[in-house]
């Protein structure tokens, strides 16, 4: 199976503790790089470090990843420097510093373990999604462009985040009735998602600020759903063709700034990767421009793959977006 994301990251190890990555147009949101892609670069560098420099530790699985976004990453080459903070028998922790033209942009911490080795007991809990999501879709019918009882397919092809052209997203048929909660299914036909993909997908979500404000912003989930629902009435089962432009983004008045991103991986993926993932995005409070964001990713059996949390600031747009107008960017800056 191909892995377009890894190919476009183009990670190169140039020393025992140094890695480089090029950039690709598919990652861009106007003048910046998408924060989820930046996080994926850091994750892949960390994972590569544990299969090369620290391979003797036999700790191939990333357990936790924390990123502090200090400055916006732009369409330039990336250098990642790794510092081995703790090299242990059960877990090891490293620090990663991402720079562009000698400017420090991101600081990250990653802890690794070996998921195939038990270190303690296992117990089930009574935790469950509330409200419960729609039943798992019939993926074969979806890919055959046959209508599903509970989910509506869509693709997004536009100037903002061009990588989404390869993606199929499924929206619940009743939209998003619970304020602060958005459910989606995602796949990249012909590919399988690995841990690097999952890292990116923790930030490939609707803009919860746009969605909470019902402002028709570039990534307002309610706006998407209205267009998808109207399309599905005349074209049942066929993915709704959505689009966006830099002009759309420039008309908005706010943008999201991700300050921190945390990802906790709960289990290793199948060797062949994951074809479909379920995403629940939850915001508990947006107050005075500060917002929390929790993302849960599950496999096709609704088993949790990873948990993610972001801290964001929602700020009035003042920066340019390439057209000379105000901007709205759903990005980690």
C-alpha cells in the first residue's frame, strides 16, 4: 500500500540525532503549513529515531507526544534535532526541536514503549461515548457509492489544505445536533493509515470555533452538512463535492491558533494499517477566545486508537492570507 503522507514528508536522517524534511504544497494553508502535518513530521522523526539510533531499546511504539507550537511553520525545509532525555528499559523519552532557517518553531516531547510487552493488568471500564454515535457505516457500500442509512459521504477539493482531495469523509445524516460535538469517519482510498497518519488526523477536523458560532466559516461543520445534505437528495451514495478557496478564508474574521497538542496512543495499529477511522471532536468551553479541544480516534470496531487534546486561542483576524483581506485559518500556528 502507498503512503502519500510519508512520501511527501520526505524525512531524511542526516546524523544520529538530526533529521530533515522537505515541504509539500498539499500541506499549506495560505502562507503557513498545517499544524497536523507539522505534528506528523515530528512524530515520524521520533519514530524513526527509535528504529535507528535507539533501535537497541526495542521500544517501537510511541506512547505520548506533546507539542508546543512557538511560531508558525512556513513552506520551508524543516530540521529536527533530537535530545535523548531518558533511555530506559520500560520507556524512553526524547525531546525534539523543530527549526526552520535556525528559528525554533516547535518543541516536542515523545515517550516510547513496546505495546507487545505487558507491564501490568488490563481491565475494562464503563466509559462510552455520550451521546452515542451513529451505527458504524457499511464501508463496502460507501466505496461502491451506494447510500448508507446513517452517513453521508463527501470530498473536499480546494485551495486550502489540498491533501483533502484524496480523502473521503462521512457526515452523520442528522448533522451535528449536540453543540460542541462533531462525529466523522475518514479514509484515504487506496491507502492505509499508520501512526503518522493518525497524528495528522488529530488536527484534520472541523473548526469548532466556526461550528460553535455558526458563522459560515471555511470549516464550519454545519455549513458543510447543509451542502452535503442537499447534494445527497439528488445524488444518493455519491460523495458530495465540496470546495474552498483562499478568498473564502480571507472573508472570515477569526482564526484558530493551536498552542499545544497532546496525543496518547492506546494500541498499536495492524501492520497493514487502518483503512477507516472514526473521529469524535469535543469542545467543552470557548471563553474569551480560549478553547479546549478533545479528539478521540477509533478503528472500525470502535476501539480507541488514540486520544488527543489541544489548547487553542480564537483571535480576531489581523494577518494577511495572500489576498490582502482578513483571514481565518484552521491551523496550528
